[in-house]
C-alpha cells in the first residue's frame, strides 16, 4: 500500500433542511451528508477513504480526476 495522498474535488450542496450533501465526481457513487459544513467534509473524507480501500481490495482502478465544469448552479454563487 502506498503512502500517496490523493486529492479530490468535492461538490457540496445545501439541503432544504439546512444540512449538506457532498459528492465526489471522480468516485461514482461516493456521496455523504452532514448537518454542518465541517461535519459534511469529515464524512466525505471517511467515505472517500472507504471507497478507495474497497476499490483496492477488489483490484479496481482508483479514479484520479474527472473534470467538473463550474457554474452558478454548482459554485455556490
């Protein structure tokens, strides 16, 4: 196992209940939530680590990058 740290872009959206949903576009299906911004980030870090761990165990490739266009709808503007 490598000590290399991977960095991923995450998309965070505020929910109607004022919590947050976070996705990692490079890791299909990697989604998490949190009641606060900080909690959502902590949860997606755990989800990302779990995704990568399982992919490695299954011998699947680890996605590195997916381009995500930034616009007013996903930039929080």
